C-alpha cells in the first residue's frame, strides 16, 4: 500500500508507510491518506476476538509491502497490551472506555503504536531522534510514556504553564531520563507555534533529527481505527446491529479513525461529533462554510480547537461532508458539560470526564428528540485526570486508577521556558 498527501490529487508523490510515519506531515503540507480503501468483509474476522488480533487483520493491507510488515503482529500485541472496555450505562447506551492505558486517555493507543513503529525502523548507527510535542495535556503524557527509555529516542514536551490540571502536569513531568517537559509561559497555541517553527527550521534539523507525533500522524490514525473495529464486531456479534457512535471531538483525530472504518464498509451507521464551545464543526455542517477561529478555553480543554488539524482528511474521505444528513455535530458549553457530568454521576453512577460529558450531553439531546436507538459513547479519558474540575462539582474526591497512581508516585520536574524561539533552540541543543 502506498500513501499520498491530501493535496497531491494527481498522485505524483507516493510514500511508503514507513516514510509517511517518519515524516508526520507530507512535504506539501497535506495529510497522508492511503491510495485505496480495503473493503470490510465480516468473514475476514471469523474467530478473531481480541483487540491485537482484530488490529492485525485490519491493518494488514496498510502494511503490505512495507519494511514494517514483518513486525505488524508484534507491534499490535505490544501496543495494545491494555484493555478496551464496553460497558452498558443505560437502556440502549454503552460506553467504549479508551482510558485504561498507561496515561489514562485514548492517546495511549496511537502513541504506543507510533513509538513501536518508529523503534522498528531505527537502524544501527542512526542518530538519536527527538520527538517534539506541543500538548494541552493528554498527548504529551501518552507520547512520553510510549517513548520512555526507548533507545535512540528522546521526547521534548511543550505545555502551557498553569493551563493544565495539576495531575496532567505531573503526567508530563514525571518521566525523566530521555524525556524532558518544558512548561512554557504562554498558551497552547504558543507551544504549537514553537514546535512548528522548530520542525520547519532547516538549520536546526541539520544538527539534530526531529520527529513530530501530533494528531495528524498516520501512526496515530491507523491504530485508533482498531478499537472501533473491536467495538463494531462486538456490537454486530451480540446485537446484530451496526454501531452508532458519539465521539467527543477537537482535532478530529479520534473521530476520523471511526470515519475511516465507516467509509470502508464497516458496520458503523453513524459517527456523531460532540464538541465543546468551539463550534467550528457544528457551524460547518450547518452552513457548509468552514470558518476556523481562535480556540476558546473550556473545561474540556483537550478539545479547545478552533481549526481541527484533521479537517483535510475529513474532506478527502467525505467530499460531501457538509451535505444534508451526512454528518452531525453539536456544541456544548461549560454549563452543559457540568450539569451532564453531575447528572450522570448522581442518577446513573457513571462519571464521565469533561470531554466525554459532551458526548453524554449529545445522547441526552438525541433521546429528547425521540431517538431511542442503541448508541455507543466514546469515553476519551479517565475523569480522575481532571480532578480540579470534577471534584469541586461533585463535592467529593474521586478514586484514582492504578495507572494515574503510578504516575503520581514518580517525582516530577519541568524546565521553565518563555515563548522566545531562541530559548527553545538552546534548550534542545543543550542535552540532546
Ligand atoms: C485529545 C482528546 C480529545 C480530542 O481528540 P481529537 O482527536 O483531537 O478530536 C478528547 N478528549 C480527550 C480526553 C483528549 O485527550
């Protein structure tokens, strides 16, 4: 399988999977997409039950002919070594919990998979590579955990000082060794700008090998499709029905993985998008006009996105995405997130994180509109990661899962940084 950029419509610049994984973004600034979409055939999955087995079968055509092909089974087994849970939470509603990995958010799937792929591609004598990530919390921790102690790689995390929860900050700063966290005196956009500047700095790249691990990476998109395949098969086998998903969305990374499956004929009837107060997607589906805006801060901060980075992939896969009835997205403000969270906790004894609460709010709207079909809600992170928001709302402490407890036991230390680019360069060169 070859991959092309979303901007290379004439298909003049093919890349192998390995090349696309190493590059992150295509040279023309577009996003990598596969040259063809393998069609779903239920018979291919007969007897396959576990996430690693389903993942291996799903990803096989994408790995065909690539240097990574011989390692696919091993990569799936090692990357997906923690459970995905499907839990009934109400009549006709279940939750797909994606937060049982080492840093308690769905980002662990993509980060672990990408780290293993890049590790396999390393050759004797290659210079050590630095992975640069700008993060509003969850991505940075997942990437740090995935590359921690991996020979030949270092990770440099940039996060906005004071704008992530204390626990999230700890999860970014607790790794040490080949990982360093920079707490930047600025916003997430400042962090992202610094990372982009470094990644496109030719002079810097001559003196060091830099990699990116952001949400547009093919190495995150493909593995995320695997848990939706797992859920769709479970649903088909136990209910004989296609999956209807509600996915909390910011950059459209996670949701695009579900949409990839839908486009390839998997039994996924709908992927409904739940957004926070950042309305760019709901507005687009309503008006057909795509109008990126500066991100607004909300209590579901991992979705504070004004210009979803995977939007080009959405248009590539669904050129008529804005057409009536194709896709729906709704926006939920902080008040609605808070009331939904409290309501589900009190009445149903299920506590979603603030991001997942947007999806629960959307389920509420669907029910209020008379939709009584079965829906699956994608739970993107464990609520204990957002203690500063959740605990005051409930007036009680919430239990910390073993994964987060393990991070909290480690000592944490970060390096302060201003938004001055020269300072970042000096810090990167200091101890590569
Ligand atoms: C990253 C993240 C999201 C948003 O995912 P996208 O792929 O950017 O749409 C939602 N919830 C949580 C907890 C996250 O960490």
